[in-house]
């Protein structure tokens, strides 16, 4: 096949792949309390200002700032206490010059007040009279109306990922339900005559299915719904039937194994038989995971093709490629305007590492910290050894223009 193992750089392969996809996510209305990791369908506007009333940020005394000018510990200013602001209630008094009111953190400023003196900068001179030991400026220790958001302001744009802060903000505005895009459903197909279920007793030459479950966990973490289609034998018709069913029922199909150059590998043939455009690229210049397949298939009754990704069968390669390709495609299918930012840190590599020019390498590393130094210790192992990743905290990135790293070099590590 002409596209087989062209070894495109990962970034270019992903960009070209996403450009060929077209997807309009379905919409549903859900409760905000259940919206973690969901994506907004519309711009969300504030129905009212937040805060909707001026509030104190400290325990102290509500004052007219001008009344405190010149106050100090050696020359205090005396103000008359008019009352106390009850929490959760509007003040029953307003302030006139030379008067103050006791107020607590979060309390509503009484009319006439424009600042709050912290409690520790005051003392009671006598009943009904307060000594002010420090001057305050206009607006000091006060949150103004609309200081967080103004009425009508777009607080969460369309296509945004909902996190814990967004949930808190929406509930603070009294928004309890809103529209989001439906979660993409991701089909996971594991193939190979040698693969058996995890609960099976294995015979010589057999291995337990790892990829179906590690990839399901990754898909859930990315905010999508995994749907496992079991283990498919190395048989073209069986794989074609399973893949065709998965394409009908899901938004993205992920197939593990069967993407390399072996004559027994059927994935590329099966994908190309399921509709245009078929395979978009086969081969990525990355280690691990070189024989990755990026494809899309359109059945006759569909408006747009659906994405299909063929992953290597080795567990480490499959997970690394899933991080690099499956997660960004899920972001796209989920309606995210801007792909989520993956957590990364800078660290000092502990060993010399060789790399081939033009190839992007991702090396499992263990992160440790001693004082202000963050170190990344490479974990060496072949791509079929799952505990190579289980022992790792992240993936050290060696860019394609780098031919190797020296111990002590600063590197970027993608946390996993």
C-alpha cells in the first residue's frame, strides 16, 4: 500500500488527521453538579452580577474611609458603634460620618459604608465607642458588586471544559442545569489469536488482554465512554464484522494490534474495506508506536466519515500512542474548542539517552525531588512490558531535532 509506514512526524500526522474529520456532537441538558469534564454547548452568561451586593473580606468594622484618615496607634480616631451586621441579612442601619458598624467576613456592607477596618487594627475604647488604629482607603477590604462577573457577561464560552471551578461558579450564579455535548463513545477492539481474557488461565504462547482495559481507563479519563468489543481472532472476516458494528454504534473506533508490516496483520486491509477515505496515514515517526494507523471510514448512509485509529499491540506502545492521538481526537469529538492542556513539568534527566535524528521519542521516567531539583530517571524496557509504564510517573519527550540527551540536561516530561 502506498501510504504504509510513511513515518510522518506525530504533530503533522495528527493535524492532517483532524483536518479530515467532520463531527457535530449531539446535545443534552444535564445538572451542573454532574457536569465534571463535560463540554459546554453554548456561551453561558451571568444572569446577575457576582457578588450581587458589596461584601466584607475580613472581620472588622464597616466605616466611611474618610473618617479614618490620619489614624494610627499613637493617634487613634474614635468612631461611634451604631450596630452589628447580621450574616445573611441586610444591615438594619446606614452609616453617617463618625459612625461604624461591626461586620464579619462575607457580611453585606451597610449603606453609606465604603471600607472595612480589620478587627486587629481596632479596639473597644468604651461601650459604643471604637478606637481605629490604622487608616483605610476607599474600597479597602471590600468586594464590590460585579467584581467577579457583571450581569450579562459570558462567564464560560461555548466549547469549554467544565472543571471544579466552573461548577462552583455556575452554582454561585444560580445556574443548576445547562446544555452540553454528549460524551463520545469509543469502541475498543483487541485482536490476536494469542490474546485471552484477563480471568483465563494462560497456556504457553498466550497473553492476557491488557489493552482493552488500559485503553478503557484512558478513554474514561479523557471524558468519553468506552465500549469494549472483546477479543477478535486474526481472521479478516471476523475483524471486519466487529469493526463494522463498532463504526455503526460508536463515534471513534480504536483497534489494537494488527498495524505492523506482518503478513498476518489485517487491520489496514479491513479499514480500507469499510469506506472512504480509508487510511489517511500509516506510520508515525515516533518511538514507541511507529506502525500507527490513522483512518476514517464513511458508510453510504452517513454524512461524514468516522475516525478509526489502529494502535500497536504492545501495551506500552498502545498507551503512548493513545495519549498522543486518541486523547486529542476525543477532545475534538467532544466539542472542545481548545484541546485540553496536558500536565507537564521540567526535570533533569539522570542518564545519557541516545535518539535518532528526525524521530520523536517518548521515554518512561520516574520523577523524584531533592530540594529544588526535580529529576527524571529513565525506565528501560521493551514495549510489551506493561510495568515499564506502571512504574513511571511520566514520559520524557525527546524532540525530533535532538540526537540525544546528556545526564543533567533539562527535559520536558508529560505526566501520566
